[in-house]
C-alpha cells in the first residue's frame, strides 16, 4: 500500500461549482479555507457528515480495519480516529514535532518502532491499539482522556474537537449503516487488470488478515468476499470504496446496492449485473 498524502481533515461543507467541487477543510488553526478538488469521500450516518480527501478516507478505513481485525469494540476505533484526526489530520506524515512520524505522530525515540515501521499505517494503527488496550479503564473514559492516556500530548484537550467526526467515521466504517461511504475518484485508474487484482488482494489481506477467508478471485478482473451478515459486508464494501482509487476499482456490489467509479456513489444495482447475495463483489478496470 503506497504512502498516502492529503490535505487536512475536512468538514462537511461541499459546494458544487462548475466542473469542480469545493470542500471546506477545517484546519487546527481555525477557519474554513476552500479547496478546489474533484476527488473526495464522504461518510454519512444520520445527520453526521464528514468529508475527506480520498487518501484520508483510505487511511481512516485502514485504521478501522485493523481495529476490527483485533476484535476491539467500536469505542477503540472512535478513539483511534479522533487521535489521528488531531495528530495528522489522517495524513501519513513523513515528519512532525521532533522525531514524530505517521498517522499518529508516534516517535521512534519513545519506543514506538523505527521511522519506517511507524510510516506503515497498519503498523501505526496496531501499535496505537496495543497501547490503548493497556490503559486501565480506557473503555469508560472520554475520547479525549483515552487518547491523551496513549499520546501524552502537550495539548491534552485538543482531541475533544474531533469526537463527532470520529463517531461518524467509525460508525460508517464499522458497517453500522449501509452505503454510508462514498468516494468520487479519478476516471483514469491508477492500475488495472490482473495487476490491480493482485495489489487489491495484498492490501485486503494486509488490513484484514485471515478474516477475509474465504476470498476468491475471478481472474482477470473480479474479486469476491463471502460474508455471514450485513454489517461485515458493509465493513468490506466501505473499505473497498475508500481504497478504490489506489486499487483501480470500477464497481463494488453488495446486496441490492452498487457503487461505481463513474457515478462516485451508491445506487440501486444493475439487475443484469453479477449476483451478490451474501458476497461483496469488487470489479477492477480491465487491462
């Protein structure tokens, strides 16, 4: 999985103007600067709406997947997302304060691992969760206190401002609501065909591990994930949408819903398309 870079964490302001999309990104210094972008993602659960860049959403999806794979409760994922929103705005930073690196701004000098290790979103997320679960009583703490117990920041109250965004993101990525994650991506895929399938399979197994079994690949362009319930199905489906741009995904289908790169959103599935049932289907662009 490539190192992801992006702009700051975004709020829900989306204004369509001409051929572009203006997104309001909330910076830690305050204010809502407008950034013209044609690629972005949204997570919506009830009245909660979070708008992120494609790379930010991919990082958020990886953080959530690692938490799910470790069997942690939703609260852990919310704390992890709030922490990353504060520390890096969900950007896999190559530097920071002193020797801080990555999504959580972990420091090699503080025993988090090497800079190269911390720069891997999966490693960084796993080690954040490991530290969190060693905090006595973290399950009943506020998001701010739980995050601070791990990070020991000079600004301990700063995590509180991301509680709502982290809650919306975690609920969407944990599959609490169907078709809750949408991404508008480039029309030209980064990769396609067997190469895209191979890369996608590697990234899926990296984030989800043995949870994916059974996973079947219909060469050259289709991958199928068997699931036992809707919640798990939407966890995988939302992860796939979040990673669609990097992975060259053209279509995702689960149940009666289908996301396409062309539309950039979920809608009713083509009745003549591949049957989904209890299977999440991802089709990449052909060679």
